[in-house]
């Protein structure tokens, strides 16, 4: 699987998990306590993989540098919101209000990557470069998840 497919598969998994988290009710506090840390771990590994492999490659292309910087800052903002959510407690009303901005930011971020970056990677990078990025991406994720 190439980096293009890996990123999209991760995003699809994130969307499913976000939907599961959002579907929880006031009675499902324990489920949120279980789902959110797992989700956070996967998201963090994905972010690091992008920041150590994909984004540096984007920064090398003048026309993609600004996008790479924007995406990096969106990662930072998402993790701040997620850290805040984890520290805020699990009260349903309060919790849902804290989760919504995170969901919106991550959703918009994934769409941006999928529409403005991922489809265009083959235009900017050779097959060998894409293979190398893909392997590096998998290695970083493995390192973070092991």
C-alpha cells in the first residue's frame, strides 16, 4: 500500500471512530473513556508519520511549502483540543461541546489532505520517492504504536 492509500485508509478509520464516539450517550462514559485514548494514540502516530515523512517532502517543493506548514499547525491545534478534551472530564453535555470543535477541525484537515495533497503526489514525486515515503510512513507509525 502506498502513502496515498495509507493516509486515506487511516482517515477512513478516524471517521468511523469519530462517529462511534459521537454516537455515545450520557450512559456511555466508559465507552468514551476507552475509545478516545485509543483514537488519540492512532492519531498521534499518524500525525508523526506525516510530519516526519510527507510534510518534509512537501516543504521541498516551493508551491507546497505553505500547505505543509498549514497542515503541521492543524496537527498541533487538533492535539491541543484533544489533550484539553482528555483533561476536561467526561460529563456528556460538557464533553460534547468540547468534542465538536475537534471533530470539525480534524474533518476539515482530512478533506484538505485528501483533495489538495494526496491526489497530486504522483505529479510531484517519482515512483521511487513515493515508495520511500510510504516505507518511512509505515516505519514511523510502527515505531509509535509498538
